[in-house]
């Protein structure tokens, strides 16, 4: 008995040492810059769902919000889904991180040496990348002066920091995927409703399963869109000063590498910001072009970017921990939710099926509700 006890104690000690070693190793790995913590993303999502419902409250029958999107359980699911793109970043596959990480930010100041401004970014992702690559090849001298430091490939094993970031493109692309998923939901609902009384049990089960999957896809894409819209509402995701001021710093702003993490979550906790506390003052002022939300997306970036310097000024003065800081962070959360609610409503309104949409669906769908 004593021998087995000793062996058990040794095994427990080994496990504790292994766990401590693993934690130490993880602590040495630089953490990627996130935007808001899960709590902040969920606040934005719940406020946006309120905004979507308010915008569509008086919509005609064909555009009115479906009942399933008002259920409390579904709201909780979308809010949780909004945190998922940050969870993706824990998967240490280089190709995956190379493609996904730059979608969380746009360093507005770093557009200048590429000959771009926020207003002149090409709205197509690969056209944007082509312009960046050509400009850097043709005018390498643009990096010899100014504030943008030369790119050091030795410090960028994932090959992602050479470019300013792709957040606006991620938002608009996620919006398009949401519109598509909503159209599929409408089509699946129509197919199930159109089944005649003679439809077999297997046909009905298949149609019902397809509708369930279509609903799940709507929630998935609502969550992903929420994440990227929420990211950009956080000012530090729009600047090269994303984690402490870099380069020339005549105003003596903080260079603390923990500043970003504090804005993501610490300041929300400090001011006790919650969905319940923010919902009464939420607004529905923002609008987007349902067919092309690019301009609205850039305006969303601009509003957040304009708060970068005030954020650093408040940190320096101490006002970030006081009422002015609470007001700034509250405004950023509400503005992100307002923008997201506008995109949710626009996506739903533009997902109303036309005869061409139904035709395209049947062309891509093949077998239809009864096919397997």
C-alpha cells in the first residue's frame, strides 16, 4: 500500500511539473493582439441584435424578422459565436494564421507609404494586395523616411506584418456570406412549406434537416461578422500604435505592451460595462448600403481611428479610469453595435428571394429537398 501511495504521489508531482512547464512555455510566446475580450464581443452582439429587431419592427411580412432570431437561446448562440474568430488563432497552423490574423486589423497610418489613404483602398481584397505589392516594388524609397519602419522579414515568420491589414475586406466578405446564408434559409423554409400532403416521411425529414442546417449557418455567419465589426470598433485595431505608442513619441504616450489587453477587457471590468447597463442608451443611427457596404465599412474604421489619440491622451491623464474614459469605451461599444445592427438588418432585407435567386439556388443545389 505504501509503495502504491508513493508511486501515485510521484505521478502527481510529475503531472504538476509538466503543467507548470507548459504554462511557462506558453507565457514566453507573444500573444496576438485581440480586440475586446469575449465579454466585449458578446455585449456588441446582443446590442446589435436589439438594433436589428428595432430596425425591422415595422417591416412588411416578407421582410419581418423571423421568430427564431428573436429567441433568447438563439441570441446567446450568436453572441457566443462572435468570439470564435479569436479562438481560431489558437490553432498553430502557419497557413491558417497567415490568412486569418491580418483580418482583425487595419493600420491606417501604414497605408501612406503604399500611396493609399483609407478612402482609396481598393474594395477587392486581391486588387488591394496587388496595389500594395506593386507600390512596394516600384517605390521602396517610401520606407526610408516617415514613421513607418522598414519591414523586417526575420521578425515575421508568418509573413503577415508587411501589409497594413485586411479588416475592411473581412467585414464586407463576411457580410456577403451572411446574405447568402439568409437566402438559403429562406429557400429551405419555402421548400419545407411547399411539400404537399403526399410527401414521404424521408422527404420531410430531409427538408427539415436542411432547414435546421440553414438556420445554423445564419447564426454562424452572424457571429463571424459581429467579430470583425466589433474588432474595428476598438480603436487600437486601426493603428500601428496597437499595443503602446511606437516611433516618435513627443507627447510621451504609454509604450506599455499591456495597453491593448487592458482596453480589450480590463477597462470594461474597471467600469463594470455590461449589456444590461448599455442597452438603454443604444442607438440605431448607422446605415449601410445593403448591396455594397464598403463605404459604410470605411466610415466605421474612420470613426474608431479618430479615437486612437484621445484614448492615449486619457491613459496619460488618468481620465481613462474615470467618467471620460467610461464614456469613450461605452461609445465605442455602442457604435460597433449600431454598425453591426445596421448590417444585420441590411443583410436580412437584401436576402428576400427574387426569381433569379431561386433559379440560382436550384442550379447550385442539384437534387433539391428530396435529393441525397
